[in-house]
C-alpha cells in the first residue's frame, strides 16, 4: 500500500533544495541533496513529519471507509441472522486492513 503521495515528497524536495526525486519502492524515496553528487534516501524523520502533516493517502482513506462499511453491514447482518459470524468476518477484515495501513518508517 502506498502511504505517501509522490506530490507530498516532491513538494518537500522543492522546498528544501533536493532534486531528481525517484521512488525506489512504495515508501522508499531517493533524491539528490543540495550540493551533492550522489542520491540519498529521504530521511525517515522527514517522512514521519510529512505523514503527520498530510494524513492518510487516498488508498488508506478508501481502505478505512471500506472497513467501516463492512463493519456496519456485519452489525446489521448479525442482528438480522442472530449469528456472530458476520462480526467475526468483519473483525478479520479490520485486522488485515489495519495491518496493511501500518507504515514501516
């Protein structure tokens, strides 16, 4: 899951003089720092700061809304069917969703 928009990182690079931004993997960005000839990874401290300022990405928002919708539907079906199975399935989906939303930085 992509936890950052490329535009967020590019905006930070433009403000701080870093050039030629490259995304190596989903959450691994490299760029040339000011006055350097070798690219370096964007510092993890900066990545955490960007994430705290910008919030959830579009994919994280979609997954969060899907989790809430499935939980509400499971609650309705649990009441209608008088069975705990829909809630158990919703709990499993919620656990997987929040594990995917964990940012490894």
